[in-house]
C-alpha cells in the first residue's frame, strides 16, 4: 500500500476574510490542516463553509489574509495550479458518457497516456467497487453508485488535496452512512489531505480527525471530535453537537427549580448532556415529563425544568409516562459551565453543583 500513497499537503488559512457587497461571509478565518488528515468544516447554513472551501480551491478570491498549501503561499495561483481535486454538492456527471469516460474525463483533458489512463482507471474502479459498472451510463446507476463515480473522478488524478462540499446530501440516510465510511477509508488508504464540508454534526464527528465548527464566518471551535464533544468552548458548540444536543439552561432556572438560590448561579449558563441524566426518585432537580420517545435501546424523555426544556436519554426498559413528576440527576463532574453574557466556557464549581443536585 505504501508506494501507492499520495503525499498529502498541509493547508493553512491565516486571517482570511471575504465579503459580498459589504456582508461578511468569512471573517478572519484561521485553519490548519495537517498533511494527510481529514478536516471537516461544520456549521449552520450560511456560516461560510462553501466560501472557505472555494477560497482554498482558488474559485473565489479572499479580500485579505493568506492561503498556503504545503507551506507555500498560493493566493495568487489559479485553481488549476493548486493541484487540488474537488467534489461539488451537485456532482453533475456527463449523462452521455459511460462511467469509465466520466472517471477518465480529467485525465484525458490533461493528455495522460492511454496505458496510464487504463492502469489508473482499473485501480480507481477497484477501490470504489465500480469495476462491473464501467460501461454503464449514469442514468443506469443508483444514487450511491453515481456518487462513487463523482468520487472516482476526483481521486483518479491522485492529487495531494481533495475538497468535498456536502457530497452526500442527495443520498438517503442508509447510503449516507455507508458512503461516510467509504470516503473515510479511501482517504486513509490513499493518504491525501481532505477538507470536507457538511452541516451534519453526526457526519462531522464520525469522519473527522479535526472538526472546525463555524458560526457567522468565524471559527467557533476547532479540535478533535472528542474535544468538541467533551469540552465545548461555547454554548453554541454545546447546542450544535450531539443527538440530541446538550441541555443548556440559565443557572438561575436551575436555582429556582431546586429552591437553592445562589448569586453565583445568576451569571452562568449550565450544560448537561442528555445521556448523563438519570431519573431518580429520591434527589435531584424536579422536572415534569412531557413526551416520551421510545428508540429501542433507549428512551428520550422530553422534560421541563421550570420553564426550560430538558432532555434525558435513559435506558430503553425504564418506564416513564407523560406528565410524571420526576427528579433528574447527573454526576456533578458531567456539568458544563458557561459565562452567561459571553457564552464562553468557564471552570465548573463542583461543590455548587453537588449542593444543587442534593436538593
Ligand atoms: N456569490 C455570492 N454572492 C453573494 N453572497 C454570497 C455568494 N455566495 C455566498 N454568499 C453569502 O455568503 C454567506 C456564506 O455563504 P456560504 O455559501 O459560504 O455558506 P455555507 O456555510 O456553505 O451554507 P450552506 O450550508 O447553506 O451551503 C451567506 O450569507 C451567503 O448568502
Ligand atoms: Mg454551502
């Protein structure tokens, strides 16, 4: 495998800014992609993911800031000189060309030799499980197969960098899951550097070495999936990551619900993940169950703490009914704490939480 590997290149964005008619799309964006690693740009619609990707590709020009590939500044280079493969959201195969011709299209344009074309085509088709389908037209393929042809077209060129913009959004959930694994395996087997755009946090967490969560053109947090999940830097990250995401509520709401007024709670926002919550008969935060969603392995209980929504994910065989009055409990060390005015993570006060939860 080793000799087949592509040498992935590092990518760096340094304070990159881009606006359209005075509206900031990308705002002092910083990004570092290590060679041969998988980075996911994640964030809500309109946060600047595609614009950032297109700036790396050279399809858009940044207003300011620096873009470097393999340590060299490339801001002045046109897309073709950046040695990058790209898969767009609408992968648009040529309908009149066969699978083989679609995959080879870029190589033909670059006048690769016939023998070279054949070797690479066989290798790529083999890798993507398309060998039996090379003579078909795109209309004779399933959505997932078409998607793989689009991937084939990008990887056959064996570029050190591959950029993908929501490549799986047209597929159904099951196929999307399979393709996630396939793309990840492909990237690891070939060793190129990947920047992959999605607004699906589950996709980001499962695929990435590095997740870069964006909000309004800026990087809100970047880190490994585990760092982002376990140590969200802001309430925005906490509320974006996880299925369902972290419960986030004002400290004062918890104080009111437990009858434990404490001035320290007024200035903070508290966070706890649904899977860390258990239902206790004896002590904990009083809550009312509103809906119960049975998922098989576990149950999602939509509760209300005072006026705040609060979700608990508990074992599937537990019995809970709507309108039940319960007490919710969680380990004090699973409690996250954020500054209420800035939304930024602050150190937690375990004694305070133990006090609250013993109510
Ligand atoms: N060509 C353009 N002209 C004007 N405004 C644009 C253009 N392209 C993007 N924008 C604006 O820039 C902002 C960022 O857009 P971008 O496409 O990067 O978002 P995105 O994160 O990819 O969103 P989505 O998840 O919906 O694809 C948006 O407010 C968008 O309306
Ligand atoms: Mg986009």
